[in-house]
């Protein structure tokens, strides 16, 4: 009997549209001999929809029309089974649309990739493909991620974190940044991906502009020095806490000093996105890049080993992409960030090593099932009579 795999995408995120591209692309490669695939679209209001058209990329040119011919659903746990149930429910007839065995989130950005969605799915008791709640949350928060990695001996650039409270006196904030760093600096929203809200500043005027942009997208921003002679290298990792392997390395070719949203998702896409295994927009796969990267064998080994170390250090699972920076003036390597659910699931980094996209997706699902089996071995509750002796006299007072 085939496992029913619900592929979730969209959500309340600035990377909503990129998630749609990544997910529908993956849906076309999941092995239908092993799995029944249920595309589940999450609107920007966090409503869930299923239907015959939900897995077709062309339908997303008119989302309102798509929703009108799709079915809104809610998640219902009934014993050991989890179902997608029609909402609002009909008075008569069966409201269960389908049961679900495995959840496969292919989502990007805040409110979905950051542990929020993973936590919700975990409360249902579903096996979830990819990182768990903690590793998702740590991976999304750039400051926490850097702190954990630095504490474990993985090189990252020194940084400072500032909030909306600091931004209330922007001149004082600029002075703090100038005291801590020399120009140029990079301003990044604390918890976004896809290069949204990132800006380089080479003087005070540009710094003010960068702060305005960063705080537009996040309540907190990260500041770090900008590497002038920069080479960016990306590497993917597949596995879990027990075993992980690194992909081939890539060198993105950007049209500006910072790899922009347009570089990543728009520049290489021609003729519109097509669903399944054909078509134009390939998400991150459409980015201009060198594979393998133009680095020495020694640097390749160093980056791939560092990627695996970071992946296991952060407790990741499934597939992640880890982005590195080489300071060409010193040949020093710094880990920039981790993408716990990378665009296009970084499948293009595995194909040079002989792993096709279908196999990559199958490995990810198998890892989720393995983690679920392990979770069932852990005791999360036990019988106790502690409540038998509790008496709440007079209303809301608790026992001491």
C-alpha cells in the first residue's frame, strides 16, 4: 500500500511564491510507484487548500480562481490517523478528503520554515520531512545560528543584532554600528532568506538606507562586516544526526555584489514556470552558477567537511543548503547561513554526484520515517496520581 505524502507549500511568508515553485517542481519528481502525493497549498492567510488544480503551476497566475475551484481543509487527528477534512463541513456525506501518512513541507521563510509549521505538524503526530522544530528555528535565526556555530568552532563573521527598539533612535544606532564595525557593512533581516531586505552600506548615508530596508522586513536585523574580495560557495548536506554527506560545491554567479532575489529566482527563468519535470522556471536551479565551483580540491574538501559539521551541530535532518564566504584576500572561509529548506531542495548539487532528484526526495522521506520510528521509542508521558491530591479551594488558587 502506498504512503500518502502531503506536500505543503506557500504560507504567510515573503517567500510564498518561491515556495510554490520549489514544491510543484518537487511534486513532479516524487516516485508515484511508492507514494500517493497530495499537494496542499497554504494561502497567505494560512488557510489550507487541496484539489485537482493545486499541483499545477499555471493555476497560480490567478490564485483567487484557483481557490474557488479547490477545497479548503483542516487537519484532524483521530487516534493514530491524521486526515484532511473539508471545511466548512457538509451536513451530510463524508467530509474526509484524504488521510495523510507523511508531511513534506517545502516552504521558505518566516512563519513556515522557522519551526512554526513543523511544530504544528508535530502536534498531529505526523512524520515530517526535514528539520525538526528546534533546528528549523535555530537555522532561521541568523544570530542564534552564528552563536551556536561559533561556540562549536565553526568560523562565522562577528556580528551584532539590533531591534526595533534600537531603531527608534536611528542616529544613536548608526553610531553604535560605526563604533563596532568599519565600512563596508552588510545589513540583513534576522530571519529571512532569498536575499530579501539585505543591503550593503559603504558610508553613513547608505547605512541609513540599509537600516530602513532591513527593518521593513524584520523586527530585528543583523550587522556584520562586508568582505570586499568575496567568493561565494554553496554546498548541500543530506542526512541526519547519525550520518550525513555533502554534495558538490557550487559558485553562484551574481549580477551585483550581493546575490539578489532577482539573481536567484527571476534572472534565469524564461518563458514562465511549468509544472512537473518540464518547463522554464526552476527556482534556485535557474541561477547562473559554476558546478563544480572554481576552487582547489583542498578548499572543496574543507568546505564540504565544514558543511557536514554545521549540519550535525545544528541537529538538522533531510536536505539543507549551507552558504559559505571565502575572503580572497586571506583565503579564510566563513559560514554565512544555512537554508533548512533550500530553494529547489538544492537537487542540482546532487546530480553531479550521481543522485537524481527522485532518489534525493525518496531519501528525505525515508529519513522522516526513520525519525518517526525513533520518536515512538521515547517516553513522553507516564501514569501519575498527582492530580488526585490537588484541591483548588476558593476558585483559581493553585496548590502549594
